């Protein structure tokens, strides 16, 4: 069967570029939502389709994939927003808290949208987890794009486009990847136990992806700290001891950029290797029908 995702990516990118050009040429602010939606959803939708086309059972239908992307993504974003507002405050462990909360919110969202799946397999968990994660990424990116658009000087189309391009390029290595790993672990445990069970494998996967998430979010700060540790002058260290962030020299700024991108690449390679292991294991895994008396199947006929 011919793959759909390349046509979605190419066609969607063409529409996004055309919309950006018309918006810039006409200064028509009513086109801004179209730019935001196309730019924020193009890559997540493309990779959700790619995951769907690269291995799933008959249980994973297009409507279920759509529900996982939209409903799962929205539920994850809303749950994370509420919990982060209530529980998080500025502290050294802030990014770890963000990772734990957002991955938990996506896990619960996945369990809700997949509650009626009758036959569970790790491979389907990878696909649905990716759909929920990419949905989360799409809605989150739309929010960041709007934040970048609205500046103190008015609307900045350039800042919004830069935000969409960077986040779009990094999307395949973030939320979708982490939640795919978590989904594979969740469905694998459900297959073994016959129902949703947050056993040791799921908890370890949750803590692992939350840590990867936290490292990803904090990598720029880690890069700054390593740069100052390796090349900082006495005056810079003195400013840091007094709670001030010193200005970086040109050489230090270059090193910060190198360390930041190196760290992101290392995190991504680790997550991709983890996903590859789960995908290989899932190919040899026979699906197990769900038991008819499970409450999470209630209402399914």
C-alpha cells in the first residue's frame, strides 16, 4: 500500500508556505490562525500517520487514531496545565516536575482513549501512544506560536514562524517519541495481565521518559552551567555565587550552543534506541484478546 504521510507532509508544507506568503503580503490578521494551525499540526499529524502506517492491528482504526490525537492531546494538555499550576513552583527540580506531570497526564489520556480496545499488543501501544503524544505536541506548539506572535510591540509574524519551524523540526524527537515508549510499556503490561496494570515495567518506563523529558527541557541551562564550569572567569563565578547570570563571551556562546545541541542529540538517540528495542520485541508478540469482564471494556460491542 502506498504511504500517505509523504503527501500529507509535502502538501501541508506547501499550504503553510502559501498561507505565510499571502499573510505577509496582505497583512491580513484573519489568516494568522491558519498559519498557526498549519504550522503547529503539520509535523505531528504527519508522524502520527507514519506511525499508523508502520505497524498496527485491525484494532487501531483511523477514527481511533484521530480520537487519540485530538482527545488524547487535549486531555493531556489540560491535565498537565492544571497540575503544573497547582503543584509547580520555581525550584531546581522544576523541569523534573514538568516531565513527571506531563508524562503522567499523557499516560492517563492514553488509558482513557484506548479503554475500549479489545486486543492489546505492545505495537498498538506504540502507535496510540505516539498519536496521543503528537496531539499533545500539536496543541502545545500552537500555544507557543501564539505566545511568540504577541509581543510588547504588537504582533511579530517572524517570531511566530521561527517558533513553528524550530518546534516542528524537533517534534519527532519529543512528546510523540516519549509517549510511544510509554504506550508500548502500558499495552505490554495489559497484554500480560489481561487489564490495565501499572506494573514495574510501566513505572520504570514512566520514570525513564519523564527523566528524558526533564533533561530535554533543561538542556540549555545544563549547557550554560557546563560552559561556565569549564571556561568561566573568576568574575563570572562571583556573579553566579551572588545569584546573577553573567553575560557569555562569543566563544562561550558558541560552546553553549554546541553543548545544548549535543545533549539534545544524545537524549534523542537514547530514546530512539529504546523505541527500537520495544518495536523489535513487539513484532514477535502474539496479541491476546481482552477478557469480557473487564470494566475498561464496558460498553464495547
